[in-house]
C-alpha cells in the first residue's frame, strides 16, 4: 500500500538546517498494523505528516496505492487524503463548537455524502464506538477516553483504507488507553491499515511490526509474533 | 524639634506609596506602548480609523456649529425678531417677510414699548463714485436704530448714532479700504448712483465687516430714506419691498407680542382682509386670514419665509452632526471590538497579573490608560489632518468653516467630552469584562468569548447598518440630482446664454446695442431680455414678482415676468394658442403672453383677447405658451404672465446660439458684452449651468453623503478586517482540523465569511426601511421627484456584501491555504 524510498525532509531556520528525514525508505502492506517509535525529534511526526499527505517531502519518492504522490499539488493530495486516510491525534483535535455528532459528520460533508446517508453512517459508527448516548454533547462535556473514541469515530466514518494515529493514548489513563488500542486492533482486524506513532512499548505491542527511528533514519525493525 | 520616629516612618511609607504609584503608572504606559508595538496591525487599524474619524467628525462638527452659530454674535439676539406676514387663501397660505414702507412708522407709533425697530432694504448692487473712480458695492438701507439693535461694531468714526442724518453713510471696513485705501474716510463725501443721477453722501463711520455667520451682509449702509421708491410709496400699504426687524423689551414673549399685533393688522389691513374673505379664504386657528408674526433672529438663517435667509433647513446642520456621530461610532466600534477580541489573546497576561496581586481597579486603570494613549494619539492626528484638509474641504463642500470656531468653549468641551467618553467606553468596557473573569480560568487563557461575541456582533450590525444607510442615501440623492439635471424643463437650456446686466449701464440701451451687434454673427439665433433669470446666474441672484389683480370679481395671482421681443423664440417655448408677441403688431406693449397654468387660473375656455385689469392698465392676452419650469424643480409650475412694458426694467439679456461649438459662441458673447459694458464684473453663463446652480444645496448634501459613506465603509471594513484576523487566530486549530478532514479553501472561506455576511445582511435589512423613510421625507421637498426603487436597496446591499466579502477573503484565504501541520503544531 505504501512504499517510500530515500525520503528527505529538511527544516530551515535562518541559521541552521535540520534534517528531519534522512534518505528514509520503508513500506507498509495493506492490512498491516505498524508502530513507529523513537525519541523526541527523531522525525516520527514528520514522517506521519508526509504519509498523511499533510506535508510534502523535499526529496525521494512516496507511492501510495501505486500512485506516486510525492510531488502532487495541494489540491490533489487533499482529494486523495479525504477519501483514503483517517487521522487520530494525541490531543483529539475535536472542534469545541460542534457536537459529537457534528464532529463525526464533518469528513462526510467534505466528501460530499448526501445528508440522509450521513446520518446513517454517523449513527452506525457512534454505535460501534459506544458513544451514541453522547451524540448531542460537546467535546468539553466528555472524558478524555470518550473524546478519543469520538476522534476515532470521526477518523473511520469515511471508511478510510489507512488510519494514521499520532500517540493516540498519550493523553489518556491506562484503562482508557487500552480501550482505544482495542478499538484500533478491531479496526485493523476488519481490514484497515494502521500506522501509529507512539512512545509506549505497551501500545506498540498491539502492532504487527515496530519501526524504530533515530535522526530521521530507520535503525531497527521488530516483527511482532 | 525633629520629627518622631513614627512620623518619620509614616512619611517614608507615604513616600514609598507615592513611588509605587508613579512606578505603576510608568509601568502601565510602558506596557501600553509595548503592547501597541507588539500588535502593530491592530494599533495601526485603531489609530488610523480613529484619526480619520476624529478628523472627519471634526470638520463636519465645525460645519454644523458654523451653521448653528448664524446671527448668534448679536448681543440682543434673544430680543430681536423679524416680522413676517401670513395670508390665508382658499387653498393655500402665503408667508412673506417683505413689508410696506409705512409699516415701520406705524409700529413705532402704536407700540411705544418696542425698544428698537429698523427697516432693512436692499438697494441692490450699486455704483459709487469717489473722485473719478467708480466702485460697485452692496448698499443696504436701514433706519437709525440698526446699530443699536445689531452688533456690528464701529471701528472708526461716530459710534453713538452713525446714521443720524438722512445723507449719512456707513462703510464696511473692506469697502472703506477699497475706496479710500489708507486715507481716513470719516467726513469724506462719496456719491451714490440713484435713479436720476448721483447723490452726495457723508461718510460718518466704518463698521467691522459682517462675520461670515451673519445673515446680514453689506458693503455700505445708508438711511432708509434713500431706498428706491421711498417717496412714492411712503403711504403705500400694498407695495412690499423690504424686511423689518424689531427688538422687544427683554423678557417680552414672542407670542404675547404677536397677539398684540392682531388689532394692528385689523386696523391697517382692513381692505385686504375683506378681499381675502370675499375670495373664500380659510382662516387660521385664531380665526385670522391675515396676520403678522415674528421669527427669532437666530432662526432667520433657517427660515424659508425670511427673504433675508439662505433658507438652509435646520435639519441640515443636525444631519451633518449626525453623520459625524455615525463616523465616530463606527470607529469606536472597531476600537471596542478589537479590545474585546484581544481580551481573548491577552487573557493569560491578565490572569498572571491577578495571580501576583493586581486588583480589579488596577487592571481597569491599566486598560484605560492604553485606550487613552491610542485615543490621544488619534485625536492629535485627527486634528492635524482636519487642519491640513480644511482648505480642500471648504472648496469641495462649499463650506464657510473656519478653525476659529475651535476656540469656542462649547466646541472645546464637546471635543474633550467626546474624547474622554470614547476612551473610557472603548477601553473601560473590555477592561471590566476581562478583569471580572475568574482568575483560574483567565490564567489558562480562557475568557468568556460567548458574551463578548454577541456584543461584538450587535456592534458590527449597527456599524454596517450605518454604512449601508449612508450608501443608500448617497444613491437616492444622486438619482434625484441626476433626474433634476436631465429632466426637460420645457425650454432650451443648453443653447441659451444669460447675461446679468448689472447696475452700471442702462438696461434697455444695453439690450438694443447687444441686439444690433450680435445680429451680424451667424451663430447667434436671437437676442431678448427679461427681468428674471432662469436658474441661478453668476450674479447669484434670483427674484420673483407676483401680481394679484381682480378678475371678474375674484383675485387672481400670477408670477409676473418682464420679457422682450423674441423671448419665445430664444427659449424655444411653444405657443399653443394665439400668437407670440411681435414687433409687427405695433401695440404689443399692452399685450401679454400667459402660460397654460395661468389660462387655467383665469378659468376661461379661450382667454385669447381677454383683458387683464392689472396695475391700472388693461393688458390683453395675445397667446398661451406651453407650461415650462421657470423656477427650480422644488416648485410646481405656477401661473405666469409675460409682458413687454418698458416701465419694468430688464435685468438679463438672453442670447440663443446655434448648436455646435458652444464654447466659441460663449467667448464671442462675452467679448461683445465687454465692449458694450466695459465695467461689467459678472460673466455670462449658459442656462444649463444656471439650473445646475439651483441645486447647489442638494449637490453639497450629496457630497457629504458620499464622503460620509466612503469614510464609514472604509473604517467599518478596517474593523472587519481586524476582527477577521482575530477570529482566524482563535480558530486556527479548528481550521487545521477541518483541513485535515478534507475541507477545501472554499469550504474554509465560506466557513469564516458566512457569519459575517449574515451580519451584513441583517444590517442592510435594518438600514433599508430607515433609509427609505428618511429619503422619502427628503424627496417630499421636491415638486418633481423620483420614485424610490426597490432595486436601489438590492444593488447597495450587494455592494456592501461584496465589499465585506472581499475584506474577509483577504485574510481567510491566507488562513485557508496555510498548511494544517503548522496550525495544529502551534496548538
């Protein structure tokens, strides 16, 4: 599904040039659950942003579903992204002014799903995440675990092929964290590819494979059995 | 004895407290300046907006105060009144301020308690001779009481009673300087041109020039006995020619005196009253058909009745003041909204200050000091801008404003009061709102955005409603002006040149000479003369003569127009019945032309050949011309009678030229006229220029509307721009999330603009009915007017929406194309 080759990304300030990704190559197959680990500043988030087509690489190739997307225009990337990729963030990133239902509905609005169909799909996914009873609440009225469940619901409502999760349990206690990991595992078992950035060895154990990064390069790959 | 240790300590504590206070104030201003520097965009928008508003409001306020200050410089302003007469007819009411000559002596004799009384007659622009030099100046004829009633200080000569003798004359300072240069004019003799030659007058005094805000303007003042026609009309109650002013005893009420005048009117107007009743006059509430009334001196400037006034509606200065308040309000709204919006970003600072011990008062003082700094800078810049643009403003808006008014305590307190109020309101309210927030919340950077956003929205609605109101008013004023400019008036106004004859040539001779000289030029079609200009010529004068006579037992009133041969041909009028006046009919000086309205007034099926018993002589109707607008479009076409009688002087020569190359025709006419009358000072003008000049007041009004509209829309948009920046800052995270979820640039643009466009739409809905009502009222003042069209509101609304949308888009697009990775990271 994903094949990146010699990917490079630099950040420049006036004085220094930081290399975030240094000729990084990797691949992810359809249906895999991959964890990316590494210390702060190793390039995890940069990699995730590029994989999520939020950012473009400076050098190298990125093939997504047999399409080279490394130098796609912003518009094309956005189009590919909204149909194929769901995001889960550490800080949930729900919109405070919208209710649970409206937050989850948002991606469907942007992909132009008709209203009746939207209601059906949002209800379906809320039901699955067991937060249906909270559909008219605002994010601030929910616990952290519930908020992350809403965020995951929002990430999957569009039935994406790939879910990118950036430390999804980072702001949660261990019990809520485990719930979230179970949810991700379920999604993966139903066929969704998942790439997750994490600091937690515990969470990483839910994955099939761990890629460890240091200074923008792959230093080790562990296959989980 | 040395102070006790306790006293010493108290003194130290006080000193420390004082130090603390001054340190605190220093700290406030330091923070204020740093904050302003840090948020340059907001500071710039605040200061520019406020400075422009202060400057514009200042100029407009000066204009309004100038208009309102008319005639207020007279010491006796509360006791002096102008007399006017009111006559009720069957279907109409006539009000006029011109009086018969015997009125004043009669009032003096019958009301001994009236303190002073004077007639004020316009001698007309008159020729003066001193030595062999000839001058042309405005001479007014007054009674000796004039200088006791009005405050026109004598700067040279007799101060006690400068017009004691019949042949005394008083000059204005400017005229004295013109005629005598550096010589002392007192005691010198100058000659005044009267009907039959020159008359010697003795200069007794020089009065200071009348200020610009005076309804009276004069170059020379002579005794009323010199007034043209004085001797013939000394006992004539039916010939009105001048204004009368009187000073009541201090404390006497206007209404009381008007009551007293009842018996006076009955005594002197007995015959007129009987005639009015006979003609079916409807009496007023007091049962009178003819009555005398008073206009307070300070109201004369705004009076439509007084022939002394410029008939500026009193509504006008207040409208100007209102527009200046609108502009100030809009700028203040920006200020308040930006402060409120920034409260959000500054909440953390406030929280920290509270945590380390700042009290609510201290916080409010801090924020107010910031707003005082900004308002202060803006006020100074605004005053500077007003001073710089004053000459252009005066020129563009035809306003007689001077900065001297600024020195008046009323204006100073008005401006300073406004300044303090604005600073307190704009700084104080957001400060209060922020300082009452819960410390624990504010330190986390949270401030109740909800309560301030509804206030912000309401303020923005009012702001845009005011701007839309001004845009709509501009559009409708412009439409009406355009309508008046292009409406066919029933005569040729583009190819007819009008020449004011002036006083230094015999008018009949001038006409004859011009006729014969111009006849040799092929581009001249015809030449005629008249006593009344069409529109307003370069001599800036306009007049009306109305003649009433008894026609078959009832009174008929008609406008009276002295014309000469070829009047119909020159103006391109249409004779619909009978014939034109023509030299080929020998006796045409006893024939008249009437318009269709007059024919209607006479009530005859075919009035051709009818005899009109006017003015002693019987005049016969020769023809009827199609109605034309001989007055401005404010007035309906009235009955008109045109006569060729050399007894009435002509004042204007009208020349019809061929179409094409009008400029060269004008040059030719001016040259020939200069040959004929070398002393001429006033130039000729085309009639279309003259009719345009009639609407100067409306043109000025429309200019004020346009400027007000532009300034308010620009300031409103600056505010909107800043608010959008704030909103986007607050919603950066949301925009980022939406983009990650697949929102396009258009989605984001729509998201941000829809809330604002909704507000603008509401504003338009509020402004439209108000504008419609106000402009409909205004249009009522025109006999000929446009209908207000619904699409004016649609178009102006669309324009307002587009302007707002462009303003919003500018920042929104910037936010929408931003990489969401950045906006989410900053979180």
